[in-house]
């Protein structure tokens, strides 16, 4: 199996967290490869022609022309340190999230937390005078607001749940969330990235809101999830419903089918032994894969 096929298989078989991480990784790789292309072709570099179309601008007119960026920005990274740190933290907090919530809720919190962070960023840059002077050249990118939403969802829902941190030992989630929040507040003094830290606070606020409402029996991500399912359903092929009847098979027929399947598996395994996995046909690979799930 080629590397590309393994990546495709891992993506399709992975859960929501795996898919979100893969999308972030894919966007980062494309952005950096395009940077190399533009650099060697004498162009301005990928940070200008591409990032301006997938990162969220603070300028109202630019956002009006590129409304999709309120979603795309949360999958975009340019600096390697920013990228690798966010991916590691996303994986860690995402695993914690999945201990208490569902894959559907993870997607909802990631997207809605990111949108909330983007709105806080946009409003701040257009209403706060000290930030307003920066808005013509400011863009927002990165998964940090979404990650803060995921962290604060878990920390609010299970504040006393303890995790092990190197050099610190057992630390409760509420203290981890508090440290992240304080760091963002302190960092607001550095105006160069004040918008980014404001978006983190917006994401944290949504995570807190999600968990507090869920404790009262209200899932605020449910409406968004249903909307996404309807949109996805529009692109799926609709099949006519057919009704068929199959008679029950006898024990003799069942055993005959089982022996036939086993003989086919043995033949495929023998072929792999002689000629290797790549010698299998597409149908043979599918047969072997289906058998491994039983």
C-alpha cells in the first residue's frame, strides 16, 4: 500500500479529531509548498497571495468580499512553531474532550468556538480605538480559538479532572484552563497580536457556554450539527428505496458459504506470501480488508 493510500485510509477510518488534524496538516503543507513555488518563481511569496484569501481580515469590506474566511482561518497556519504547537495541543485536548463528549460535539465546538473567536477579534479591531489603527493590515489565522473552546468545554464540564503534567505531576483541568486564560489576558498588552489573544478569549467563552448549557440539558451545538448534516446530505447521491425479501439460509448453506470465504482468504494470503501485498487486485484487497473487520 502506498503512502497516499495509507493516508486516505487513515483519514476515512479516523474519527472527527483525526479528520480535523489532517485538514490542518494538509492546509499547512499546501501553504508552505506554494510559498516555495512563489519564492523560486520570483513572486511575492505564499504569505501574500494565498493567506489573504483563507485568513480572516479585520477590515469589514475585505470580510464582506471573503466571508468564507470566518471558517477557513481556523485551519490555517504559516509559522512552523505555531503550527506544531497547535497540532500537539489540539490532539491532547481533543483526546480529553472525547472522553466526555461525542465526535459530533467536537466538530460543533471546534467550528462554533472558532467563529466566536473570530467575531470577538473582528468587533475588537473595529471598535477599540487602539486596535482600530491596525485593522487595515490585520488578518487572523490558526486553530487556537477553537482549541481554547475545546479546553474550556472539558474544564468547565469536569473541572476537577486531573491530568499528569511533566514537572508538575497531577494538575486539575480548571487550573490548566485558568493559566491559559491568564496568559492570554497578559499578552493583550502586546498590540501586535492582541487580536489573536482576543480570539482565544472568545473561543474560551464559547467552550464555557457550551459546557454550562450542557449541564442543564441543552446542547448548543445540536442545531449547527443538523445544519451540517443537511448540507452534506445535498451532495450525497440519492438512491431509490427498494424492498427485497431474502429467505433464511439453512445451516448447510451457511457452512458452505463460510468455507468458500475462508478458501478465498487462504488463496489471497498465499498470493501475498509469494508475490507481496501490491500484487493483489482491488477486489482482493477489499476482500481481505472486510475479513479483517470480522
